[in-house]
C-alpha cells in the first residue's frame, strides 16, 4: 500500500540508506529520514540529486517506483520493480497472445469511463450543459474507439474547464505544469500497480509506441487523469498556478480520492491495484469483462468551486 510520495525538489541533496530508512542530506546536515516501508513513490524533480544503486534496489524490493523528472516535471524515466509476481511469465504470455478484438473491447470501456469522469469534473464545476455534452459523447464510443471520440470529448472538455484559449501542452508553465506534476505522481502509482500484478508495462492495450516503455500504464491510467484535472481546477480557482511544496502536496493527495471498487470504497492508488489485477484476469479468461473503479465525485468538493 502506498503511504507517501517522497519528492526531492531542492538541488544538491544526497540520499543514503540506513537501517531501513532513506536519509536525506545536504552537505553535512541530515534533513530527514523516511522508512522504506512508508514510501510508494520516490520523485526526483531536482536535477542534481545523488543516490546509490543500493537505494534503488532497496526501494524496488519494497515495491516502490522511482521517477526521474526532466524540466517542467515531465517524467523522463522510471525505475520499476519487475518479476515480483509468481505467475510473471504466464501473465506476460497472456499479454502477448491477447487478441485485437479483446483489447479493443477493453479499450472501449476505458475510454467510456474516462469521458464519464471528465463529465463528472464539469458537473462539479457547475458547467451542467458542458457536462451533459461530454457525457453524451461517451455513449458514442465504439469498440477500439475507431472514431476517436476520446479526442473529440477532450477538445470540448478542456475548453469548458479552463477556457477557450487553454491548450494542453506539457511544455508550458502555469496550469500545464500542475497537470504535469499530478499526472507524474498518478502515473507512477499506476506503474507500481501494473508491475505488482505481474504485467509488463510496455505491452499496451491501445497505446503502441516503440519509444514508450509504459504503454500499458498509460492505457490504464487514462481514467484517473480527470481526478488530477479536478484538483488543478480547484487550485486555479484559488489563484494557485505555481508549483510550491504546498501545491505539490495537494496534487499528491489525489492518490487518496475515493473510488468505488469490487472491494468497496478505496483510495485511488489502491483501486489501481484492483484495476491492474482485473485486467490480468481478463487476459487469462480471454473475456473483455473488466471491473473499472467508479468515481462518482465528491459533493463536499463542489463547495470548493464556489
């Protein structure tokens, strides 16, 4: 279970391993210690951080993901725990042998849920007409989404949420940098869930890019993007468009938003594990029946928009 996102964002820090703790140092000063068992994601956003191979190995043994960020908090690489599942080889075989129709049907369900979650964000923002339009688009998604209803919904969604002049561009500052950071944290949590389920993150459902080692992560992660958007929209309304330690903390807290799963209400990071396991089961059974976590919004959060 993920307990913490540990970020090192200040330059010239050094990480050491001591008696089951990660120790953060600057020159000769110890700044803090965090138990290995408490870390789910180590996020290295600073450009000059020193750590040893022993730390990376210790983190992966505890199921932790390490993210190395480039400029503007866009993740450049990840260190993942692999081969930790006792059916690792069998599950990968199922991934390789999965038929195109099976994957298209599963992708259809993911796109529908993503669009419905986008509509939920607009609903919580009080944009009822826009929410109804986006929700209607979800009913038009076909197997494999050949008509790219996902992109059509996104175009209407972004303009309604952040204004007609907003352009989603990961290289831009402001709102885009907040989205980048939130996505990086959530994507890492999904990568952790995928590896814990014995799945190979490079073998995707819909994404198929030879330069992307996390195609499956990006596929399954799609339904969680609106949760980040929801938080960024609240931050924007509060006048916050600059990444500060406090804002990063609030974006990391998206991992704790509750979703409905077969095991009851669960934090987003835990629901990712259920989703990854459900996908592995769908491959094993060769049936497109996959239980996707359901986010029905938070009525208390509506007040934050007012």
